[in-house]
C-alpha cells in the first residue's frame, strides 16, 4: 500500500514494478545494466521508495520499441 509523506506518495519496489508493467528482477537487472537510473529515495531499512515520476520512467522503458537487425544464418535449412 503506497505511503504518503509530506504530500508525496511513495511505492515499494513490488508496487512500482507492478504499476510499471515489469517484474522486480527485470527492474534490478535494468538498474545493474545502467538501462534506467536507480531511485533516489529509501526508507530507514534501505528499501527503495518510488515516486510517480520513477514509475513513469519504468513504464517508458517497458513500452519502448527497439529495432533489431537480424543476421543471416550461415546454416541452410534442409
């Protein structure tokens, strides 16, 4: 359940990832790979706290369309 502090609403990692349309492991992998920036808020336990802006960044990355160039296979289909 989101918490409200000084007029700002904060979400846990699970809540933010669910709202953003990804899994926690995907979020952590993206942060580690530098695909998205980690959040800047944490509670006293050190757990990440997400704002609506953080969730918007996750949604933007999750819905991004990338174009891949397929390489021709060297093997022949028989």
